[in-house]
């Protein structure tokens, strides 16, 4: 089974999004985290199923929230490089792909 890791900034983005939604409505931040876990499980099960957005990058949309998990797919591992809002700052995460090969973060946020 492949390993899955997070770029440090991607983990922070998941946390910030969950905090934002939790402030809006109690329990909604937890719902976002459940959706992230569901997306991670789907990525691990079939990493090539998500839409390709570059040579190595793919995008897995969250079901109830306007976010994508952007990840790099390698033969031995998967690296989440961003939790990107679908309507803001497109492709801000591209520079993170360059240091993905060198850095390995925690397995899940």
C-alpha cells in the first residue's frame, strides 16, 4: 500500500478551513474533516481516478465543500500538496510540487 503524506502548508490549509467552518456553524468544521478523510481514502484506493491537472498533479474535489485536495502521485507514495479553495488563487500550489520530492511531512493532518 502506498504511503500518503502532506506538504506542511497543505496540512495547515485543512486545519484553517475546518476552523473557518466551525466558527460559522458548530460541527461543520468536523464535517469538513470527515470529507477530507473520505477523499484521502478514495485517493489511496484509486490514486489515478482523480482529474489530472499537470504532469504529476491530480485534483480530488471534496463532496460538500468548495475545496480540492491537490496531490502528486508517485509509484511509492502520494503527497498532498494543497487543500485549495476552488474559487481562489488557482495554481498557487505549483511551487510546492518542486520540493515534494525532498520533503516528507506527517501522514495526515
